[in-house]
C-alpha cells in the first residue's frame, strides 16, 4: 500500500500564491509517476499537472504558465507551486501516484484550496 498526504491548502486572495505538498509513504518503490488533480463542487475531477518518473511534465491548459509541478524523489514528495491564482482555481486538490511496475494508482485525501477576496 501507498499512503499520500497532501498539505498546504487554504484561503488565498485572487492573484496570490500557494504551494501544495504531497508526501508519499509505504510500498512505493521503483519508477512512479505523480500528479495533481482537482475537483470543484459539481464538477468532475480534472488533471492539473503531472510529472513522470523521468521528470517530464504536462499541464492542463488552464494552469500553464501559472502553476509549476516538481518532485523530490529522495523525500518522496510532490509539490505544486501555484501563482496568479484565480477564483476558478477553487477546488479540492488531490495527489495521485501511479506505479510503473503494476500501474496501480493511489490517491491522497485531498486539500481544499479557496481563492476568494
């Protein structure tokens, strides 16, 4: 089993920054991809950004140029630096890990991000 714990969410004013973290623990070995997803009320969960085991990144169009995803493999930690936040970025943000060896997916419990004045 793999456990994921997100942190860093909160209330931020429009235009402000916020940094999310996700720490992985448990049976996480070998190569694995990591990503951030979000789900706003009444909407489906959507991709925010992913980073592969080879450090290749991909972003949703709505977050390109404003968000930066990164990972620290030694710490088994995923980050999401969010800048120029907009009210439409308000959602619960989830961390996901996919093990390359088994293709099993694991999700964190989510952290709330609210962008409001």
